[in-house]
């Protein structure tokens, strides 16, 4: 199977990983966890979970676009929230729903102890289907 690694030129350029990968015959795109990073690699909106989720979602949409898919092609999401407070998990999910609107794909929201970067509160990853794939 051919695997294409997608390295966005519109997101932080020094990420030590591809922002997404597409599998030829599998017809799927898997994104890396979209973090609330600006184009210089800084965590945005310290201590503002909703604002960080919106930035992470914007970064996810860019990675999907660079992989040739849209939000309507997403099959599943996973959301990670650095909190044990269910209200925080719900707040993150509200931001996801605001972007996905009526494309209510299966999703998982998990509270975790810590995420990769200092001050990072959220992360989201997705699996999407490549249009026209078998």
C-alpha cells in the first residue's frame, strides 16, 4: 500500500511529524493530533480551553484540506482534554459540535493528565475517507 505523508506549509513548519497520512488503496486519511499551535509553534490562548479547541479545530481543518479531504469526509474524531473535570470535556465537545454542525460523526472525548506542550489543554485527531475511494 502507498502511504503519503502530508506536511502542511500552512501550519507550524518544524513539527517533528507529518500532519496527516493518506493510505492509497485504503482510501483513508489519518491526522496527527491537531494542537492549539500558531504558525510559530506557540500554544495559543493559555488557560482558555474553548479558544484552544477552536485553534486546534482550525489546524485540523487545514491538515484535512492539505490531505485533500474536508470536514464532511471525516469518519471519526478523538478529542483529548487535559482535565478530569467533565465540564471541561463538555466545553471542548461543544466547540467540536459548533464546527462539525450536522456532520455528527462518532467521536470520543477523553480526559488526560497531561498533553505534549506546556499549557496545552486540548488536542483533536480525525480519520477521514478520501472521496471516490473504494
